[in-house]
């Protein structure tokens, strides 16, 4: 008997999920969207009008998505960091930006990494992963193009790692935190220029499950909710983004927005639910272990949160048989209770 239920594999190999991830990265790579993220998350641009920020993005962002030849579309390529042998990482989005009021000859002032996550339940703290990403982005600058040479550490560029968690635990909903390096004088008071040590910043954004999009508070978190979580047609999303955030609807943005809406409508109902059904079918033939029930229950909870459906609706959607349904229901309830 196999030791594991291949539910995770069924989901990971689902083409809809991969397409959805790619669409999300492409939307986040749009310079109008990036400008609003930079305005609220990157201190160096807080006093810059949002419409001017795209001009500071020197090159089109590099993405972990396939290259496309459309002339009006930001082109991307896989971002693979192999600076540490045997420890390759792939960033979702990585780009450089010129600092306001910088020397005309300075092309790069910052390196900015943006990561999109569906959940914070990864078995490790996302913030620790963000610290590691920043460390890698700092270390890889030595002897790289746009970085610094030999021991010219004065040319080390500041790095940002911005994490957007669309479906966090209840306790983290609405949290918007920044983590930086600060100075503390332990004995004699002496202050080193901040630019000498202010070299990394981590921003963690955990979206709420719901926002009142009809109020007057149109901040970054709400905009990200509209982009990735709001259950509304593409036309309504485009209206909200234009009216409340001043985002011009180009042909490329409209295409991506429609794609995200179409995928988000179908991905859970047709993709993950099918993967869950197939995985449980295998499990029924081989006998379900406690670990397999736990894995299936985690997927049920993810479906509940993402589709706003009840547990019974999700179980019906996945066509879970009555013989194993009570055990899954019991485990789901237990996991939801411990999550509060």
C-alpha cells in the first residue's frame, strides 16, 4: 500500500492552478499596480506622486512566468537565484528601481522582490522566509551587474521583499507590518548615517476576507483584495480600479483581469475539487491513513475559504463518499477550531 494520498500532486499538476499563478504574477508586474504597491510599501517613494513612480522602474520586472512576445505586455523570464550552490530559489517578481533625487548616472537604487501567497500555513513563518530572501538579494549583489565589485560595500543597494497573503488565518487578517534594520546605542551615544545600515525592508500584507468597497477608504489592501479575492465580474473590478485607484485600463490589463476572473471562477470548482476527488478515490482503494485525512481536510478548508462555500457544499462539490465523509468532517471541524 502506498504511504501517501497524492492529493497534493493532483493539485500541483493542475493546469488551471499554474495558469492562475501566472496571471497573478503578470497583474502584479504591471507598472501601474507596482506604483501603488511602492507608494505604500517603499518608504523612498511615499512622497512621490503615484503617477510618477512608474518612471523610476528602470527595466520591465523579471517574473517567474513564461516569456510572451506581445509588444504592449511586460515581458518576463524565470528568476532563478543560484548564488548559493544547492540552494536555488525562484522569486515571483524581482525588479530594480531608480531612487528619487538620485544622481543621473545611478541606474539602480533599489532591488524589489514581490511574493504572492494564498496562505500563511506553510509549516514555517513566512517572515523568516522573507528574511532569507532579503539576505540572498543582498549577497548576490557582489560582483554582479548593477551590484558592487570587490570590497566596495558602500555601493550595496537596499532590498525590499513585499509579501501579499490573500487568504491568511483569521488572527492575521488586516495585518500590514514592516520589518527593518534599526540602530540602538547600547553605551556611548553615536549615530551612524542611516544609509550605511538601512539595507533591507520586509513588508507583510495579510488581506481581510471582506472589504467595504463602497466606502471612502481606498487603500492598497483593498485594491489587492479587488484584484485577487473579490467575488465580482471583471467589468466591476475594472470600474473599481479606474474610479477609485486611477488605474488606466489598457488592453493588456483588461485581458489579464478577465483571465483572472475566469480562472478564479473555475479553478476551485473544477480544478482543486477534481484533484481532491481523484485523490480520495485512490485513498478509498488503498485505505486512508490519518495523515491522508489531514491532507484532504486541509484542502477542504482551503476551498471553503476561497469559494466562500460551506463544508457540506465543498464535500458535495468534491463528491466525497459517505463512508469517509464523517471522518473528514470531524477533522475539518477540529482544524478550524484550532485555527481560531
